[in-house]
């Protein structure tokens, strides 16, 4: 069966900090916190749909610091989720996202009793200078401690990071990735910074004090991270923010694209092709790849084809099931 999430957004009720990139207007003003009855209704409605299409799902509480909300409210939501998971076979777990400094043995014991199977920590960076500059209110050591505790309780660990924050650097981003790998999470999410109006980053951007990484620089860096995590058997389950009209309306700068992951995957293929073709004379070549990779090999608006043509390599891309990437001189590819 295919797997998905039924996501339930929890606004930042009780979040003790306002991070530099956080848009409190949209967090507090446009989303009504769901009650336990709302969760029960949503999960009942989705259970039938999931069964009809042959899918299973995790119940996912997203939107911020789940373990920082008032305790009675948190348990109300968890009780509804646990009851649904016990009633409907399509639900095979409960996951939540939270801050590293809002994890303790007491909280983990409570979460496990309610059937929570995965916790994602919003680490954002493993560089204390970057964390402090962006008003995160926690340290890299808080991330390490929380990650170890979560794994000790037998709960799946997920880690979330950002690139291009205020006072960030490529070196710091790579250090964060290396530290994530050392903590051995099951999953990772990578979010390039989007600068929103009404945030501290927005004010720094307007004043000229802060500029995030460029789009091209971010794609190169995030493609590198994607390859690194996959090499270490860590699933990258999200790259870039979800497509959002609100983000598109409020963003002042930074990096946002609804197909950001595919662009990064395409960049990985381009880099691999450059490496393979770099050992061969310029000329015409046929590139064979599995059907699922064709658009990524070609690149958005045929960008990879054009980039290789600039180096003297004229390529045609053809499908061959099960092949990752094979480069053949054109006269041998027909």
C-alpha cells in the first residue's frame, strides 16, 4: 500500500519565541486551532477515502511546537488521534513536529503512551551563531540531546533544517548536514529560507543588512545535501515550502519554488552528466535513463540540455527501464 500523511495544522499556541523568519500574522490570525472533535471528524472522513484508494497514512500534527502547547490541549488532540488509529486500520502511526528544547523524558513518555511513532525536530541549524542570530532560543546541544532521547524511547526521529538564514554560510549548512548524519535520523526536511514581510528577517532585508543565498547557489547547495543524505540512507521527505499563495504574496526575497525538489534532483543529474561527459570528446550523445527520470535529466525548460550544449555536448534523452544514467555516443545509441 502507498503511504501518505493526514496533516492537521496546529498554530503556534504557546510557542515561547518569535524566530526571525516566523510570520506571526499568518500563524496567529488566519488559522483556528482545531479541537479534539475537529480531529476526530477529519480522521473519520479521511479514513473512508484512504480505504477507497488503497492507501495508509500517519496522523501528522504540524505547524510548529506541538509539545509546547498547553498540556490539556495537547492530550485532547492526542486522545482523538489515538482513538482514530485504534478504530481505523488505514492509520499506522502518529507524528508531530516540535522544538528541540521542548522535549523531555516526561513528554516522551506521554507521547509514547498515546501512540506517537515519529517526532520531527525543527533544528534549522547546528551552528549556535546562526541559531542566536535568528532568535531560535535553543542551542545545537539541545538538538543533540533531544534527538538522542527520542531514539532512546524507540520513536522515529526526523530533523528539519534551513539554508540561507541570517549570518548563515555554506560551511555552516554543510556542518549542519554532517551533524544530522551523525545523529542518524530516519527522515530530513530541507527548507531554503523565504523572507516574509512582517518578520525580523524582512526588516533586515529591507535595510540591506541581510541577503539570503541566491537561487542558483541554493539549488547547488541543496542538491549537494540531497545527494549526501541519500548516500547515508536518510530519506529527504521535503525540500522547500509547499506551494502557497500566501507565501507568494508576502515573500520579499529568499528562495521559493513549488517544484524546488525536482530542480535539485535535476541539478544532481546535470552534475553527474558533466562528470561522465567530461572524460569524453565533445560531440553528439544519447543518454538513456528510466522513464521516471527523463524530465529531471532534461531539466526545466530543457536547462540541462542547454548547459551541456554550451560545453559542446549535444545530447538526446531516451527511455530505458531500470537504467539510472548511461551515456552512449550517438552512432552507437540508434
